[in-house]
């Protein structure tokens, strides 16, 4: 049990990083705190000794979805008043980071979650599928669409979907 608590506490920095990327500066610490609290409560009930990080990310994902449902507010809106990432870099680097952050906010939530878990948290596709409880093929298609949309947004191009609407 002590070992499991130590593993849980070791995941806090990654949980914070993912929460900040997922919800921005506002609410990220609350999301991490709620995740840790729920993880500690459910730790004795945890039926397996699998990947602690994936388990905690699943909890965080579910809490985030619950918050979205309760708020009933769009999550893709970029807040111009949000504090910028604190990076000691040249002015152009700061502008690129701002553009990247705003582009991330323009992605649909489903695509942003998959992109952040793969790119930022370095999870495998299988881990992402287990964390978000979606099929592996869905992970790959969301990731592909997210990457393409990010490229287009960062290049200043309009995003045109190759999918057509069938009536």
C-alpha cells in the first residue's frame, strides 16, 4: 500500500503538466487535487497493479469530462487574459508558444486530449486508448486529425476537412 501511494505521489508533476495543457492555468490545480483525492480514496479498491500513471490519467479525464458537463460551457475558447507560459526565451519564441497554445485551444477536446497524451506525456497509443477508454483506431484517427489541424493553424492556413457530409 505504501508503494502504491509513493507511485501515486510520483505522478503529480505529470498530472499537473497535463492538467495545465488540458484546461489552462485556471482550474488545473483543482483538477489535479481532485484527481489525487479520488486516486487516494480508490487506491485500496484498485483491482490491479498496472500502470499507475494511466489509471490516474483516466481519473483526471473522467473528472474533466464531468466538469465540462456541469459547466455546459465551450472548452475551445481561448482566454486572452490567461497567463502566458513562463519561458525564458526570445520574443519570437514567446510568440510561437502563444500561437501554439492558442492553436491547441482551437482543437476539439477529443483531439486535444489525444495529442497531449501522446506528444506531451509520451504515452503509447495503447495507453491512450486505455486511459480514454476508446478504441485504438479512434486514437490514431484523432491524433492524425489533430496533427494536421495543428500544422494548418501554425502555418496560418485554413483547415479543410477531407470528409464530406452525407445526407
